[in-house]
C-alpha cells in the first residue's frame, strides 16, 4: 500500500516547491531592511541632493481607482477619452532610459504594441506602433537650461526641505516609515499623512533610494482601502549609462510622420510663465490643503464627452448631477454643466456646488 | 508500417546503454512519418500563405490598427508575414496541433496495443514518459518553425524584403530580423511545453486518444477564456497561456528578456507538476494493452 503512495511523492513535492517559491518571493521582497535612521528633513534633503542623471529602468504603474475596466469592451476605437482612461486602470509597464538632461526615452509597453517618447537634445519624437505613426517636435535650443533661482529663495536642498516641511506642517504629518526595498535597492520610506479626515487620501508614501536619493516608488493610499489606489515603482533599475543608439531615433520607413509645431503660448525665453493657479484659471478653489475643491464654470465639459456612452457608463446619478467616483478623487458634474472635483467625499462637492 | 509493434519493440533490447536515445530516435521517426503530423504541419504552413496571398490580392493596403497586429507592415516588409501568422495561430491552431500530439503520446500507444511492447525494457516507464515528452516538445518546435519559415518564404516571394521595423520604431537589418524570428520561434516553442506536459498527463489517464486530445485542447481554450476575465486577475500569472502573446517583447529595442524568463519558469513549473503527475499515474497503471 505504501508503495502506491510513494508514486505520488514527486507530484506532491513539485507542487510543494512551487507553492513555497510563490510564498517566499513576496516575503523576501518585504524582508526587513535596516538603514541608519534619518529624519524627514534629511530624507527630503537627499531627494534634493540627488544627482542621478543616467539610468535605465523598468517602471510599473498600477491603478486601483475603482474605475470600470475599459480594456475589454473598448468598442469606441480611437476614442481619446477611452485611451486616457485606459492609463488610469489596470497595470502598465514602461522602460525608462535617461542620459543627462538632454536625452531620454520612455517606452510604454502594451501587448503586441508600444508607445515611445524619445528626447534627444532639441528633437522630440513620439512613436506609436499600433498606428505606425511618428510625431516630431523641435524644442527651442535653450529649453534644457534651467532658470537661475530667484534671489532670496532657498539655495541648498536642506534649506528647501526645511521650507517645504514648514509649509506642509499645518495640513500634513511627515514621517519616515520602516525602511524598505524597491527594485533590489534599499530605501527610506517617506510618508505624508493628511492631518484632517475630510479627504479621501489616506497617505502618500515615497520610497527614496538610500544611496542616491532617487525616488524609487510613489504609493497613494486611499482611506479605508487595504491596497494602494495608485502605485508607480521601479521594478528594475540600473544607474549605468544607457546605449547612446537608443536616443538616436529615425522614423521607420513607411511610418506616418507628422511635423508638429510647438503650440502657441508655450513658455519661451523671456515670457513669464503664466500662473495657472491665479491668472487665467477660470474656476474657483474652495477649502485648503488636502480638502481643496476645484470648481469649473458651466461649459467646461465638452458636449461630445457627456454624450458618449462611456460617460453614462463611468458616472452615476447623484443629487444635483452625475458623479465620477474613484477611491481617490470624486468629480461632480452638475446638471447645469459645472464641474467640482476634489479628493473629498461627494457631500462636500454637493455643498460646494450649492454654495457656488 | 513504422508503428508496427514488432518493429518498434525490436529496436529496444539490442542497445541497452543508449536505449533512451534509441527510443527517442524511433519516437521521432514514428511521429514525423505519420501522415497526420504532416497534415497538421501543412495546415500550419498554409496560414501564413493565406494571409500573404489575401493581402497581396486586395486592392487597398491594410490600414494600421485594423486586423491582426503587424498586418499593415506586411506590404512593406514580407518578413512580417511569419510574425503575423504566429499571432493568428497562437490562440487556436498551435494549441490544437500540440494537443493532438501530446494527447496521443501514451493513450495512442495503448489504443494501438503497442504500449506493452514499449515497456519490455526494465525501468522503461519513466524513460518512456521522458521520451514521449521530448517527442511532443520536438513537435512544438517543428510546428512553430513551420509557421515562421513558411511565412518568411511566402513573404519574401510576394513582398519586398528590407529592414524590419520593431515595435519600438527602430529598424533592424534583414539578418538580425531572421535572428529575432528564430528567437520568437524559440519563445513560442517554450510557451507550448506546459500544454504538452498537461497533454501527456491526460494521455496517461485514458486509453482513448481522442478523449485525451480533446481534453487538452479544451483546457487550452479554458485557460485563455479565464485569462480574458478581469475578475480573475490574481489567477492570470498562473495560467500557462499567460505569456503566450508576450513573444512581442523580443521585437522591442532593446529586447525585454523578462517575459522570456518568466515564461520559461512558468512552463518549467507546469512541466514539473504535470510530468510528476503523469509519472504517478503511469508507473502504477496496469497496462492491459
């Protein structure tokens, strides 16, 4: 009788090894890391001090905002709204290559498809493998140079960190959580927790590489959820200089090549940058800090968007309008066409709509 | 008749030390002398031919973003025909043929009454399972190569051949594109090994080869249906069909090797579990035919 059971030992052993492996890998990733303690100021200063400008890595972005998954019934092919929403649902992987300020390449990898952004000096290329379409932009020659800091503004990263913390303090508690590991590198985990409880955001955590000060992961936790609502993290990272040929993009033969001029009104040398918060912004902001509600006047939403079946599918009817609800942000579109958005419960949006 | 029991069994006892290789050679000979195997390979070879001829005869070139991926590239570069055909074949045709071969491995011999002759060698059962699995793997390679090579040939005959555009928008030379096509063929072969192991296991459960074939094919369809349901996202990385279409990662610049490694690991896991299950079933089985 025992001999019969012995025959099944290999099958049981193989399954056990795989199960053990599947359990051990996440455990290993969460293994305790012990770094010398740092205060939030020091960690913020590390970010400011970071001099990393060459890297190649893989980024993974996961959104669990509670939006309907549109990848399945994506009937509206080529719909811009749908493709923008698609980036807000599910998981996306991108490879990033960086060499100095002037050379960068981002590859957003889809199934059997890829979207590329290549920056090489003043040349910017966008390539979409699905349509075999390339778009070319030329930047003004001095776009890469940074404006000199205004006199009186903080100069060193440490000063900047202090100033930032002082500004954040009334609304946000900044702390350093247990050390962690991202993409095989040890990291400090800087956590921003809103002090009030009128917001949907539970906490924002930023993992900062302990060696270089490079942010490796950003997680946004919604209140009352166990898994992060939004996560952007490196899954692989090398600080070596990437192959120079990667940035030398020639549009492939047969591709649709479009030359696009820079849109008018792009900040150029000399013209002061428009202050979008106060200058031309037509809407209103009520509340402060995490609980701010942004209001837009009637007519801000294009009629074609509200007419699309996607709109009806993604929003739900509430008192006074329709609500696009996610775990982090609520957007209320009132019956008269005004828009109120904020990281707050829907009742706050309705109050803002009634008050405005 | 190559599948004649006496011919096959007669090969075995004479060269005992190298009996595994002998058995493997005889298994390959039987497999590739079968008319059924040739019919399946011909059907697979016909897929790229159909695609190429249809595109060649149509008056307007295919629009980007419509039809199977890469279809619009075919008119610019014939070497894409093989890749387009692979995308078309992976969901159904390739698993179908692999299911037929893998489902037939043990049940077919049992059905023909040749199994007991194959087992005259001492400790022959494990070796027979390994040889049968290797035979199925060889068929996976042959099937994939058939699609890629026939696609490249018909593409070269009907369309211009030149530098190939990768998914990233970079172009590579004809020579490198042949190398990449072979890499893709290797990837797809590895992708099918898990299914072969499942077929081998099901084949040890029955003496009716058609049942084992059908069950294997049904499982490959079920895996893909489950893979399309977003509600089962936690399950997806465990499905043997999960990485099937990720061969496209080999068509990026630079090559993204992660999916190749993940796929190989997943398929090795399936081969280990179902190979061990097949062992557990087969060594205790009473061979009556």
